């Protein structure tokens, strides 16, 4: 059973999430009303997934995510919940180590699926809002000094292809079909891309691909 920590500064939101999750067989290990409490409880309760609000008192969700994810791969994974689908704060939470984000008014089935995906170690990139978020931020950073594309020199040509397809939102299965290889081979390539570039997960791989110009905002 997946263990979840619910973090939101509004009592009614936490209560509503708890009711939905428990009715669906998800184990709600605890609740926190601010980021500082979230960091403490994540260390004590060791949930599989933390549902994290962004704008909270004491410590915001971005810094709380960064501290929780500083524990590396063994640390709880973070799913950011937000009211706005184009929110620069959410992008910063993804950079801090969150595995994805979801709107607070998302359907119950979508929330449960998101928790399942992230608990299994994948990043939540499927919702179009996630790609819109990254592309919107990339546009607004267009005037900033770009990250050098030479950072990708450590990748083989096939690994660069895999990174580009990840950034375009393809799943491992879709990448396997596109490159005419087995899905296990794709998983190996993805792991090597993340390791060579020092990235935590697929979300950060997408961000890096935009930063270096491997993929440009608005491309299909």
C-alpha cells in the first residue's frame, strides 16, 4: 500500500484529500500545514509520496521539496499540487526535485494515477499542463544566458536522441517504438542520461533539454 503525506495550509483541502485517498485504499500517514512540518514528518514517517502545496507559511513548498529530496533516490517523491497550471513557482519546485505536478481540481482518478506513477519511480509528464509550464518558463527565460549545449557532450548520439524524445513528452514505450528498440533498452538509456547529466528524474531531463536548446518552446 502506498504511503502518502498530505501537505497544505488549508484544513479543508487536507481533509478532502485524506477522504479521497483513504476511500481509494491509499495509506495517509500524516498531514502537515506548512513546509517545515512537511520536512520533519517526511523524515519521520518516510512516505512513498508527498502531496505538496506550493504557497505555505513558515517554509514554502519549493524549499520543503528541496530539503526532502536532498536525501537522494531513497527520499520520498514529491507531487506538487497547485491551483494554477502556469505557475513559475511550480517550475521551481520541479527544479528542486519534485517528480511532477497536478492541479488541485484534477479528477480523483487522475490524482490516484499520479500517485501511482510517482510511487513507482516515474515522473509525471503526461498532463499537457506540465509541458505548457516548462515551455512557458522557457519562453520567459529566452533573454537569460543559455546553458551551454556542450554539457550534452557526455552523451552518445543515441542518448541525445532519447533525451530529445523525453523532452517531447514520449513515454518509454513510445520512445522504444520510435527508435525500434526494446523498452528495456530505452530504460537503460534513460538511466545513463540521468546519471551522466547529474539529473534526478525525467522532469529535470525535460528542463535541461529546454535550457540547452535541444528542444525549443512550441515544437511538437
